[in-house]
């Protein structure tokens, strides 16, 4: 892997580090005993739907979802 940036940062009074020109908003952090810190970019996505396992779990626990055509129909109940 090629190094694209090499610079020194400091930790502020709240123990934060600022990344210059960060390409991602979220990172997974791995901190090792020797002081090395690895940042891996993460992109949060909205799930496509509810998994079958989750649906089965909801059924077992008696959870029910009510669908409404509009906000007005919600208040008519």
C-alpha cells in the first residue's frame, strides 16, 4: 500500500485528532498496545429491508406493525 499523506498531528485537550482532507465521515478505529492506530473507512448504508430472521424474532415476541395510508388516518384510530 502506498503512502499518500504523511503529517504529524497532536491530540487536543479532549483527546481528539483532526484528519486533514478526510475522504470519509466515519472510520473504524483499531488501537494496538504498541500505540499504533489503524483507521479503516466506513460507509453507513440504509438496509434494504428487514431480514427474515428479524421478522421471525418479531413474530415470536408478539411485535406488530400497523401501516397507515396517511398521517390523518393515524390519528383517526
